[in-house]
C-alpha cells in the first residue's frame, strides 16, 4: 500500500492509502492522469482532462506572487524513488503537504 494525500475540490487534504498501480491512481483522479507541476520533492498527479471535462476548480497556484495555473479536479500527492516508481510519502512530507494544500492558494518557491 502507498501513503499519499488526496485533495478534492473545496475540501481539506486527506491522508489515504491505496494499492500501487496505474488503475488505482486513475480512480483517485477520476481519469487518465498526468504530473504537470514541478514541485521539488513530490509528484502532483491530476486528471489530464480536468480543465476541459467539467471538473470543478481545486487549487490556485502562484509563483512569485502571480497566478500561474488553476488545478481542476482531484489532486493526488505521492513520492517517487530513484527508479521512478511511485512510493509512499514520508511523515515529514505528509505533514508539509497536508499544511500546504489546506489552503485554496498554493505558493510555489
């Protein structure tokens, strides 16, 4: 099982455990997924069609004080190992990203 964080639109982030695998991640983001956001230490998984399929807005991303993107639909936050495999978040990352995604507005470094 993998520990990750699921962030649904207009909700607080939730710590979840899910089975390793492509299909499980698809279920969580409700469709085919992509990882388009550059966070330094985690992978942000979203529905690749979230902006176009009627999914509600979820979180607003800012960089240097400017709005750079809006994430639509569910967000799954996971980690990867050196081989690129999806793995559980560490306790430190769980604490950090539960706090970061508790806001509707995410400020990137």
